[in-house]
């Protein structure tokens, strides 16, 4: 989707995202956040309306959709307006991603609300209709590795063959399933991006094992871009006994490592710092 590494900026239209600074409420603040992401070098704006942090309470599809019906058209309009002002500078047209594991939510967001990328934390495991929606709409799809639901995922961290091998096997199986459905429906498979799922059904130690295994994932699945999302997560701040507010430096270090080991997209709260890491790693490559 992007020939060189790019940055995805996070917007949470929820009251309970784990990182308070990423929560956006009223329309003015939402527009300001979109412009901040793009001004600071972001290429994708990722909008979520249902917190998926470990232990998060479940939000109904109706509530999730209600939030997105209010927020997504504003995000799309602001991103389009920004691009009209900056298109002569050589910047790519921004993409707007919807962060959801529900097929009905994804369907409405890409067919009616202007989203052009689906970011699914379950990799198609929590809603069997997600893959048909992806194929029918032809929407590029981010497939993330996880287990269970946000409420119980941290009780599902057993990987007898190692977390890296499990993530590779998961992607291979889900990609095969997506391909099989595409043949059944006689529809092409859209672009697929793989997200190893840092922090989802993984212990602190497994997260670092997974980070060190990025090269192995790339070697096993060379045709698919990798997205890395470690921004201000507990794998950083628990290591240092702090909290998400103090995890920017650790985030930048891990983002840099990920870029040097094949990451194509960084999903972050702090776009400026991530964009600088992309630029510097590009110079050093």
C-alpha cells in the first residue's frame, strides 16, 4: 500500500482507551487530532470506537456504530480537506482505517462512512462474517494475531512451540482460509497487512520474543507488509515500573528496531516521533 514505511496515527472515540491522551470527544478536538496526525507525517488515520485493551468491558455493536457514525465522516472530511491543501507537496492521499473486529461495523464503515481500510484485532476469528465483508467490499485488511476476547486474552498465553511459530502458523491458516473463501465467491483477495499483535494474549517476555522474531515472520510471509503496534503499551512501561504516560522513549526505541527488521507500518499515538524514526532509518538503510 505504501512503497516505504509509513505511520498510522491513533484516534480513539471511546471514554476508556488505555492511553488517555488518545481519546477524542467533541468534533473540534477530533478535527484537530486528524490534522495533527497528518501534519506530523502520518499517512493513515486509525479510528476505534471500542476499546480492545486487555480486560476492557464489552461494548455493543450498536454503541460502537453510533460512535463511528458521528466520528468517521468528520475524520474523512478533515483528511480530505487536508490533502486538498497539501497534495502539491507530493504527499500521498491519507487513508482512514476503522479499528473493529465486527463484520457489520466494518461493512457500514467502508460502504457508507468513508473508511478505506479495515483493522481487525482478531484476524477474522471473532466474527466469521468478517472475511466475506473484506472480499465483497474489496477493502485492504489488517489481520492481527490474538486469542480470545479482550476480557480473557491474557489467560491464553500458552504457546508450546513458541510465540513466533504460533503467530506464523496463525497467519498462514487465516490467509489460507481467506484465499479459499475468495475462490468460493470468485472474488480477488484485497491487500492484506499482518500485525503480530503485541500485547494481545502475550506475556511481557513473549512480546519481546515476538519483537526479536520479526525477521522470521518476514521470511515466512514475505509477500505481506508488517504492521507493528507497540505504542505506549504495558510491555514498555511495566518493564520500567511506570505507566503509559512515560513510555514514549521506549516506544521510539522499539519502533526503530521494528523498522530495521522489516516493519512497513508503525501504529502510534505519537506521530511526529515515529515519522522521524522512519526518516532516520531510511537514511541509514
